[in-house]
C-alpha cells in the first residue's frame, strides 16, 4: 500500500521549516552614479533559514515531494550543488530526519563544505577530471539508480523550483514595493538554476504587466550566450556550465553581464559601506541592477536579490584586494544609505 503524507510525515515539522523561510526584508539602496542620485531595490535573502535564497526552493521542493509521494520518511536526499542548494537541503533534510548526500565540484569554497558537514550531510567532492558540475549531476543520478529509497530534487529540472519563487519571492516583492509606493519595472538575478528569475518574473508579469525580466551571468563566462561552459569566473553559484532546463530564455529579456572583479568590489562595498553581509553573487546582482537603472531611466524601479551572506566567502577573493577597472560599475558608484521594509 502506498505511503501517504498524512500517515507518515510530521506536518508540524514541515510547517516549522516554512516559518523560517521567506518574508525577508526589502532594501531601497540609495547611491550616486558619477554624482547622480540613484536607487535600486533588493531582497535581503541572507535572513533565510541557512542564510540563502535557496532555502525557499529546498523547503518548497520537499513539501511538494511529500505531497506527491515522491519523498518518504527515511529516504536519502541526493543532490548536485555548487553550495547554497546543498546547504539548504542538508539543513531541511536533517530537520525532517533525512540523510543527505551532496555531490559538489571540489574547487568551491571550503566554507560551503564545512557548513554541509556541520548540518550532518555527506559531501562528495568532484574534480574537473571527473566532470565538474556536469559530473556531479551524473554521479547523483547514478547513485539514485543504484540505491533504493533515494529522492533526487533535480533542482535544474524541477518545476517546483520556479514555483517556490512564483508563490513567495514574487508576491513579497510586490507587497513590499507597494509599502514604498513603487511597482517593479524590472527584475534581474544571476542564473544558477534559473528558478529565481523565472518564478519572480512570471509573478510580476501576471495579468500582462510589462515588467522587464533579465537573467544575469558573469561577463568572464557567458554560458547563457553560448550554451556551454566557456571561460572562468569567481561568482560561485551562477553559470554552472550549462543552460538549465527550467530556464526559458525566450520568455526573458536580454542577458545582463557582470565581471567577477566588479561583483567582488561591489560586494566589498556593500559590506564595508552599508554593513550588509553579502556574498559575491549579491555584488553581481547589484551591478546588474545598477546597469539596468541607467538603461531604463532615473525613475525606473529595478529590483534584484541579495542571495547569500559573506560568511560562505571568507576564504575567497571577497576578502582580498581586487583591482578596479575603468569599465567596471563599482568605481562609478558611491553607496549612501538604505531604507528597509518587511
């Protein structure tokens, strides 16, 4: 007889996790671009359960999988990740009593590995010779094929990833902007799986509202433009060697580029000047949002996400001097202050 959610899942534990995810603050960031006053808006998603936007996806995928009968108590959760997703599933999985096994490229920050271990997950490092990120996905699939009682979230293919942001992140953005007397004109976010930009974009564009929705990738490694891994970059968590299945580029506006050095400088500035504890991908998203604000005009409301905290980057270039370049955004920008609503 098939197991059911009602018979086997502690719904109280699932609800407890949901209470720790989402409802993050919205920041209205004031700055000057070549001495001209400007603003962009950003969700401060470092305040989720494990400190990243990926908690939204992990919690929703687990809830959906319980409801559909794909995930049962005692199953092992197995996923390929560049860090934040692995950390999220490690925490959510352990909170619900699941063993968690994460396959991850071995060149990502040691803090990511330590956090997953700290949440009780097993981390399998995958070298470039073993296939890097694509190899991590293949190994996760092979493990599931060879073992029983395994649940694969398949974050790059799972529609629940997009749905998580359509149901939570998008509505939060709309509500919080209304508190500031604004409506979104554009949304931009770096693409790891594509779930954030697709889900938020679909929500903000419902009923035909003309919102610009832009994916962002490293200028050093333009996977979205080429369709395959090219170049190298230091913005961990985005541009993972291929175009994810859930990312529908034909539904989106043009790709926005951010140099990894510019992202590092912007993340450092957000930390040093405004006291915002953010990682390199947050710096990239703000660089992208500022470029769009210049493109769309003075009064445009351009929104983005601050996906994770600086704590996962302490051993990376985030904590080292980064030389500026004339073609970077950050040297043109002087951060001033922010307003927050929740």
